[in-house]
C-alpha cells in the first residue's frame, strides 16, 4: 500500500491509509480480485492536471500503436492530452477521485484533499470509506486486466459517462461498496447529505445515478448467474463487456458470458 502526500496532508493521509488497510481484505473477498499494491496520491490541482495529461498521452500512444494515422489524426493525438489537462483545470475532474494507470497497467487513484474537505467527506467516515472502497474496486479492475479493459480506450474519442466500460466499472465499484462499507465502518445507517445538497443532487445528477444503479444491478445479476470467476473475465477479455443494449437487456449479456 502506498499513500503519497504533501506534509500538510499528513493527517488525512494517515486517515486514508487506515481505512484502506481495513478495506482491502473486504474488497478482495467481495470482488474475488487481488489488491496487492493499492496506491493513492493526494495532489493539488496542478499535480492532478499534469498526471492526468500524462496518463491520457500514454493511453493514446498505446491505443494508436501500429496505426497508420492521417495528418489530422496525428494533430488530434497531440492536442488531446492538452485538452484533458484543460478539463481538469476547469473543474471537470477536480471534485472526485481520478483513476489512472501506467503503460503496464499499474493503477493509482488521485485525490485533491481540498475537494474532500469542501464536500465534508474527510470528516464523515462512512462517506470517505465509500469513496475509498469504490476506488479500490476500480484499482482491482485495472490490475485484473493489466489496464487493457479499464480504464477504457482513449482513441478514437474520449470515453464518456455513457461508455459501457465506464458504466460497468462504476457499477461494479458501487456494488462492491454496498457490500463492504458498512462492514468496515460498523455503521448501521446510511449517512444523509444536508438537505440543500440533496436537492441540488436530485436536480443535476439523477441520470448519472440511475446509470450507476443500473450497472450495479447488472453486476449483481451476472455474479449470481455465473459466479465471480466467470464475471471477472470481463476485466481481461476485450469485447466481453456489455454493450449499451445489453445494459437494458441483461439476459443477453449474461447469455454470452463464460460458463460458471
């Protein structure tokens, strides 16, 4: 386990490290995936922007290796990492953990401490644990496939929230957290957001929440039908992930999964 941080974030880093140590055995048990090297980095906005730009560049170089690109495609290949950095600096990714992977599929989760404090996540054990468990589940996905499936390809265009792999990854993370977080924290109740935040959330993000909930339900159906081993083949088998149509018709995806 590795938690990289600046001196000013030492207390938060210790808190995160303690929760991660408690969470790893539960995540491994629930997902059936090993987590030998969980890594978290507490960064400022500059650190996040530069790290994400480098990650996008590596992903695009991997995705386009051996392709005969046109001049326009090469210019896009150069410009895309810069656009990714701009998206981070403009606030597009600064409020939540960001999953990146090296060229050999080693994952890390980048977190801006101030974003945790502003959302009061660092002061609420259940919410911080939920965030870390989801991040650990996604790191386990990357390790299971050495980064070939998760994170999803950056080329020919950037993945969006509707991308099947993005939905499956986030749904699997939620599925894991729903089974692990209460066990880790000993909480018997769900922490409720302040009323104002709940109202804003209900207006701005219901579609995103429905997508993740639908993906989590799909994971549950698939694991119950085929078992963990067959389900986990999705992380190292390109083309096995569900299509957008199969999210709406889970039986079609389960029907083409490996047998138990």
